[in-house]
C-alpha cells in the first residue's frame, strides 16, 4: 500500500514538473515613446490593469534619470547605477549620463534575464520594461540593442510605441511619429503596436483614418504649401504598405479606456512574433554563430601560420649561427698551423 502511494506521489511530481516545463513563456512588452507621451503613466495604468485581471507581471524600469516611479518595479536600474554620480564622474550632460548608465547596466543584463526566467507559481505572463524618454538613446544605442536582443532571444517580445495623440492632430507631426515608428520597426525587427495615448483629451480616429486612406491625409495637407508638407505627401505614399501591417489602439492612461484592446493587440503581436519574427531571429543567430566560427577558424589558422613562420625563422637563425661558428673554428685552426710552421722555420734558422 505504501509502495503504491509512493508511486502515485512520484507520478504527481512528474506531472507537475512537466506542467511547469510546458508553461508558455511570458510576453515582453518594451514600452518606447518620446518624452511627454505618457509612457510612465501608461505603465502605471498597465500595472494596475494586470493586477485587476490577476495576470502575473514583472515590471522593469530602465530609465536611470526618473526621480519618482508611480508604480513598484521588480528591477530598477537606479538600484544598480547612480545617474547623478555617472554624470559627475565622467563629466557628462544629461543625455550622455543616461546613455552611459544604460551601457553599464547592459553589461549585467543577463542577470535580469535570469530573474525573468526563474520559475514562479503562478508563472509570469507579462514582462513590462519602461525605457528612457530620450527615445534615440534606447533605440539606436548598443545598450538598447543588447537589451532588445536579450529579451527577443529568450521570450516573445514586442514594442509598444506610445504616441501623444493631441500632438498628432497635425498632419506633419503625425508623419514624424509614423517615421519614428517605422525606424523602430526596422531597427528592432520586432512586432510594433502603435498606442495612441491620451484619447480622453483628443480622439485618435482621425489618425487611424489617415493611416487607412492617404487621400484624406493629403486633404489635411492642402492648406499647407511648405517643403515639409510636400515631403509629408510623398512619405504618405511610401508608408502606405507600412500602415497595412501595423496594429494601432487608442488608450487613456488616466481613465483606463482601451486597455482591453491593448492587451488583445499584445496577444496578436506575440503570435506574430512566433510565426514570423522568431524564425528570422533564429536564422540571424545561426548566421552570426557561423560567422563567429569562421572568424575563430581563420584566427586559429593565422596563429598556426605565424607559429610555423616563427619556427622557420628560428631554425634558419640557428643554422646560420652554426655555420658561422664552424667557419671561425676552421679559420682558427688554419692560423694556428701557420704560426707553428713559422716557429719551426725560425728554429731551424737559429740552429743553422
């Protein structure tokens, strides 16, 4: 009886371990946006929404210059790097100090990924990372690429690009944000979800209409005849294909409007990652691994060639020294023989 109970407990343990191993990986949401777009407030609302829906989440703050967070972060870059000390120690300005702080933090980011991979009960469903408001510091820096690739190589990862809707009511400002979103898409090669924030102040339907029909966008530009307006017209034609593959939602970080739509968009982006982006990511990793192996093989071959060349040079030098010393010995013997012959002749003369 005891044996059967023990076997049953072992089977339950095996099933529990299998269930833990088969648990889906959490989705990483990288929150990116320009300064003043409401990223931090949106992340506060997202954190509250996850708690309300009882969805286990893990919050990471990557902004070293923020003075106060309206939410509790599980990992905070400020606990590792002191932004003001970096500015003072390296004599940097605000942006340079943010970039340097991110670079320092990125050297230990594998530990952050390890914390996210740790098994929990219940398991994590979402990992949310807040980035600095200086969008170019994270998007186009080496540290930003390290963070993005570290997440994307381990978890389903997507970009939530936060847009200040009241500022996008002008067609040229709207085009600026769309170009920024396009650059993020091509730089990270990850699914991007456009999040029109502050819809409680200004509705985002006009922006969606411009994305769906470029002729309506052109009509909005008819009153302007500047070079920027002409450029915006041309760019709208170029970005038409870009709009077709881009998801967009309207939310309000203050009232919570549109958060369910946002979570639905995150789910679709995670599916898109698995279907389209992950195979490409695996291929890029294999290509990089192959290139690294080829580089190492070339370095090893060059090292062998250098060692062989050094050995040939050493052997030639030793042979040259041997030949030189032998010649000296022969010359010395010849000189000694001549000297003895002269001495003998001189002795015979004296005897005579």
